[in-house]
């Protein structure tokens, strides 16, 4: 996301291939860790609650975030020279990630029923 903001708003001129590669590689690493985290979380949930996925608000937003980053990866593979829409996709995906991390606690659908929200009193 930091590279996206830099390339869209602060960089004078077009992004170089090296800058695009750095952005791609950082996204690939992040997506790999997110995929691994979701898979390990599903295995842990199977042990803890007896099912891999329950469509809990946190799980749903994690899936939406994962799909947003996957959209970026596929867009870059099919249109490698069209960088600006891809960079905007990264900014949107990062906003979705923040919703997944922080915003879930404020959703009415997650209050009381979600195992992923924590009462911070």
C-alpha cells in the first residue's frame, strides 16, 4: 500500500519496472502469508469448534480481503503495463484489510455472536 501511495501521489513521472516489481513482490509475499494464515486458521478452527469455516464476519472479511489481493495479482499478470488501476486495487485491498483487522469489532452482526470480537472494557 505504501508503494501504491508513493507511485500514485508522490512519484513524478511514470513508475519504473523495478518499482512495479517491488510492489508485485511485496504483494506476493503478503498474499502468501495471508493464504497460509487462513489455511492454518481453518485447521485450528476445525480442532477448536469442529468446522473449518462458519461464515463469521471476521472470516468473511478475511476472504473478501484475500480475493481483493488476488484480483491485483491476476490483473498484473494479464495487464502488466497498465499499473494505475492495479495500484488503486492495492489501496482498496488495504482498506479491506483494515476493516478485517479493526472494523469487525464495530459491526452489529459481530456483536455477541462472533468468536473473533473481543470486548475491550
